[in-house]
C-alpha cells in the first residue's frame, strides 16, 4: 500500500489502525458489484483507485461485465433472504423493474439469465418488462 503510517490518513489501509474499518465499510459495495479490494501498487488501467484526503488508500478490481449480472442477482437474493425463484409474482415483477432500471437487460443473454434465476420463462420476464413501461 502507501508509504509509512504518517503518509496515510487515519482509518484507511496502510495506517495500521483502520484497515479493518475501511475494508468493512467497502465490503457491502464490493460484494454487491462483485469487485475486490487490491493493493494500489497492483492496480491496472481498468481498476478503480480510491483516494482519501488526497492520499491513495486502495484500489478496486471490478468484475468482468459478463459476471456483473450474476453478482447483482446474488446480491438481490441475499437482500431478500431467499432464492429469487421463491419470491412471489409481485416481488419478481419488482425485481425485474429494478434490474431494468440498473440497465441489466442491455447485456446479451440477460433475459435468459434473469429467467433462470427467477425460475420463470423468458416469456414471463418479457411480460414483466412490458408491464413496467
């Protein structure tokens, strides 16, 4: 990470005091997007470098776009506390509206992926999409 503890703001990785708090604060976001925290020294052009008070604190490696929908669906299942296929019809319709608002259906084969996760047909997902407009 960054240089000595004096060079790094308190509460961010590398300061010897806030590593766990910083990581814990980022964990829900990283989990939701499927990203992972990496050392800034290992960051590539496609990684997101995080700064805090003008100092580099960490970097985030984002998942491949093809994996993003799976991560979003897994996050939604965790939030609902049950597999998405066990949701009632109304909840599934709301979930499809949420996914549409997040741009999930712009990706190829996304309707099939969502249909499988919801335990419904592609036709049903298309019906849910048509009802949300």
